[in-house]
C-alpha cells in the first residue's frame, strides 16, 4: 500500500510519519504541498509541525496549498486521510472535519505522553483497536483546544464521530475532552496527539514493561494497511 505523506513549509514530523508507514508494512511516498500530483497513492497523511509558522491560524494557510484541492477531492471520494496535530488543524480549516482548534486554555505549549480512550474503532485508521481501549501516545501542541457549537458536538457524539477522548487529564481545554474526530464516512480522521512517535520500541512512551517501550501508535498505520489488503 502506498501512503502519501505531504510536506508543507514548517512540517516537522513528516519523516516520522514516513517511518511509521514503513514499520506498518506500507510504502511511504513523499509529497510536496506545491504539487497537484498525488502520485497514485492509496491513502494520505497530513503530518504535524508549524506550517507557515502558524501565522493567521494554525493550518489556515496550509489548507490553501495547491495539493489541498487534490486532498479534498480524494477525501470526498473515500480515500483514507489522517491529519496529525497541525494536519488536524489543516483538515478543519479545509472543512473536511468539523469544528476548530484554538490556543490551549492555559496559554502554554504542552508536551507529554497522553492517555486516550479509543471511542470509535470502525474508521479506516482505528480498526486495529477496540472500542474503549486505552492507549498512550505523545502530545505536543500550543493550539490544540478543540471547539465546536453545541449542536455540532451533539451531532459528533450522536453519530459516533468522536474517535478519541483524553483520559485522566484534559491537556488543552478541548470541549468534552475530544482529542480526535472523523468525517461521516470514517475515512478522514484528525487528532492532536502524535501516533507516529509511538511506533518503535525504545523511542515511545514509557510503559510498565520498560522505558520508552510504548508502541500504541503503530495501530493507526497497520489499520489502514490491513484495510487495503482486505479490500484488495
């Protein structure tokens, strides 16, 4: 399976996402924000970082990059798309996902290993998890507070489109502890924490077994690769 990882000016985690794809058994394909060519990929990842220095609003300028018109068309046609942190912000700014992300309620950048509850295991990116499963992956953001109107929040909840929820602590003031959501079809998922930083023993969060042994993030990437094999 070929999974495109798009690099924008200011992307920081594109190489990490490519490595995660490779470890999951997929073929990472580096894509450039200024291109209109998706190079025949089967899925897309919008990685974390600080695209365009987060000027205007985080993800706002990047959402207008040339390649985003192809991303929107691909997402609307059913291609799996994952937005991580800044990528989540781009998907919201491009109206592929509802709601928005604002400055953390405490006003500071936060970096921590974050516990999440998997609320929906039926999306293209979460099928290797179980609903209710608790995972731990790194979180690092300054504008990660998820907001939406009460009507939108109720609809997301009612339609099962809250994919991840913060556990133990709400690190940024996100409404209803929401850490990640999906579109109606379930092929587009965005979340603020970083699964690509928890895919390889020795480099992930600490666990009861050993320091830095956490690999809970790998399930995101194996989910989409396995989905492609099943549908092939």
